[in-house]
C-alpha cells in the first residue's frame, strides 16, 4: 500500500486535538458520535458484567483518549495506558494532571455515568479513573514486547480501540501485531477490541491517515488464530454520512475474547 501512513507520519503529523475535535465530541451528528454512542454502551456492559475484571488492564494505542477507560476503571484496580505518538501521550497527560487546557470530556463522562446508573458524579468518575492509572507508556505493536523496554507481569485484560487498523498496513501485519499484544495477557484473561469496519482512511485536520479495511470474517479468523475463544462479537453498521469527507467507515465493532492457548 503505497499511501500507507507509517510511524514517522504519526510521530510528526498527527494532531491529537484536531483528532479529538473531529471524532470525539459526543452528540455531534457524525460518524464519530455513532462510534462513541455504540462503544460506550458496549464497554459499559462489558466492564460492568462482573466477568471481565481483575487487578490490571493495559490499553494499547490509547491515543489522546479516555472514553474507553471510563467503564474499565470500575472493573480493574490498575490501568496502564500506552501509545506510540509522543503528542498523544502529552495530550493524555494534560487530562491526567487535570490541566485547564485539557480536552473537555464532560459530555462523554456524563453519558457513561448515566449508562452505569448514575452511581457516582461525573467529577468522581474522572477522579476514579485518574487514580487507577499507574503508567503512561510508549508502545509499538510491532515489537515482540509492545512496551519495550518496560517489562510487566502479564495482565488480566488487554484493551485496544481503533489502534491495530491504523497501525497495520495489511492482514499479515495485523496478525503479527495481535500476537505481540497477546503476549501481555495472562492465560484466561480477556482481550477487548473495538474499532471501525471497512475504513481505509481518516482525516486529522488536513492530513490523511490510512486505515486497514477490516471485516468480520478476517477478525474472527485472526482472533481465534491467536488463541482466543470469542465470547462477544457485536457489529453496528454506519447510519450517518455526514463525515464521509473525513473517513470512509462502514460500521463499528466490539470483540470480547478469552485467551485459551499460547500460539
């Protein structure tokens, strides 16, 4: 793929605030809103089910985002976040340190609190998540240890949202990256993946970033081939076309799978 976006472009050209403004404003009539509405509901159900829980969760490819962790902090005491791009980790740290210039996640936090029954206030939810986060690490899914040189005990859950389809140029490299992140997960632990289907590009500001167009058949083969039993595979097909100039997304998915063997 000649126009594949590599590591250099992500490091130099990716603008985390433009990405957040384009795709992560809850309530905007956009494909970004569709993804958020779908994934927040699915993650709330997953992490409040009482089944996917434990001591430690690692999020691979966190980006500048917190939405995917808001329910996870109800099920895991310790959360490790990771991303390849320095600017994404810097943006995430603005929120983590409660800096005034951080992105405003309040609508998303309010929505997730409502989904979880309004057990705690929005401020309490953000503070609970901040207290759970133990490390903000650099990661590269193409390293055998994606968080090299850091070494950690295998975790109870690997979460990854909108990461592998952006990092991988073809199905072969996806399988390799999946194997690498699986090495971080203990036997019996859970992999939780969310992302887009059929997405070949997305725009961040004026910069075009490539995507790997995923489909359900490939994902099922890749996940089971990596030693997992799939317990949940939910798909939501795209409805709105208002972001067609910013991305070509066919739908969204969540996969919850338990690690049963080392491949």
